[in-house]
C-alpha cells in the first residue's frame, strides 16, 4: 500500500509503541496513535519531505509566523471499522477540498489532495489497531497546516508544515446522543461577512472561548451565535451547524460568508431532501425560534458536525429565559439522521451517495 506514495516511512519500533487506552474510557482528543503524517512546503521547493513517522513534537523557532500572525487551518474527519475489520472514511476528499478553500482565504499553499489521501490511507492502515470497535467510538483525524517561517512582519509566510494526527475518541459531548443545552449569545459575535467565519481557521475558535466559558459556567454545553451586525439572525453553534424543525419545515441558516459549510450539514440536507422533507436554507431570527417555542410549533433543534454527527438540543437559553424543546428529548428526525449517517459511515448500510471511502 505504501509503494505508490512518494513519502518516507519511519515505523515505530515494537518496543516504542504506546499502550492503547480502554475503549470505554476514551474521552475526546486525549489519546494519540503511534504514527503521524508530515510534509513541508517552501516558496522555493513547494511540497517536500513527506513522511509517515512516529508521533513526535515539533521544534519551532520562536519567531515562527504561526505564533504571531495566526496562519493556521485544520479539518476534522473520522475513520470507522466494521465488524469484519474493514476501515472506512466518510467524505474525506470533501474535507481536503474545504481545507484548500481555507488555505486560499488564509494565503496558504493548496494541498495535493490525491497525494494526501494516499498518505492518509497508508497511515490509517499502519495504525489500524488504534481504530476502536466499541459502540459509538471512532478514530478522529486532524489534518492541520501552520506557518513556520521565522520572520516578524505581517505578510503570508513562505514556509509551512502540513501534518495529520489521529485520536481514538468516544462521544464528543458528555451527554452522548442525549440532548444538550445551548446558550444563545447576544453579547459576543463570532464572524462577519467578508471575514473568515466560513474558514476553519484556529483564530475563530480562540475568539469563541470567552462566550463558551460563560455558557459552561451557566450550565450550558455550547453557544448559539447570532449575526454580528443586527444580532438577531441565527448563524451556527460553536462547533456545529444548526437545524430547526418548525411545523413541517426543516430550517438551517444559509451559507453567506460567515458560517462554516459543514460536511455533515451538507449530508443532512441531501438526505432530508431525498426523504421528501420540506427543507429550507433561509435566514431565521432568534425571535422566530422563540415564538415557535412559545406556540408549540418548534418540534426539534439539532446541531450537525463531524465530532458529534447529530447532536439534539433539549433546551435553549436566551436573555436568561429557558425554552425547553421536545420535552428535553431527542426528536424523531434527529434520531433518524443519526442512525442513517452512522450506518453509512460504518459500512452497515448501503451508501448510494458514494460518500464512504474504503481503506485497504
């Protein structure tokens, strides 16, 4: 499997392999596999020095531009293993294409997607024993690109590292598939059109931390962001896209430059449209959501993302008022989507969309 890849392979010695964690106590993003993929880019040489190597630390100059000017982008995807040991990826090319869109916006080099896909498959095959088989557990994959040129001055860097690390994980939220509680922030804003809200860049997440910490202190799992101009239109949850079922309409905010276009979001739209649901990508105000809650027409709210897949919302808090949703229980549509997407991802159900990529 490695012969066709123009990379160096440096395997971990048997005596250096890490002890694998208990699959029933994985947490999220705590444990890391034995190997990683790394390649470098420079203005003079382009992409070079590609290798699958033991998981290791980097040694970076204190003047590396990532530390000063924030050129950093990343993606998140998962690998799954079926009962026969076959490994699957879910829409990985879409993640790398989105990463290239992020790279263009952040003035970073584009990835050679085909080569990176080959390297990822090889790395996963090498670390296949790290892919958990416990129910609900998966291998989370984090491709990342950072600026490493040592230089103080505001301009695009001329040197970058691209690397992929992987982590066996359990449920993203402590609640698992049980409904979460979401805090609606009208104090802080996430992004504006023309900015980088539609880019998976690290600064977006750093900027969200203050609101997230306030929400957690108040007993809420995540923040629901409103638009940055009028602070009335719903945009997205801190790490996910958001959906509402009001009456017979499934609604999600449109992608207009300040919302990240989620791969899971796109999958949900495709599935529900094919199921004959009344689906709308349209602007929706928080007042419309609250009025629907008061009238009883708000049937479900759920978030979508790679980490949690589908995350039902059981309560919203807005202006210190609490609004329970569906009696605090997961809704019928959220459950159906969760079951359908997971079945496609782990190979237990036919994939009519060609979303799943086999490894090995």
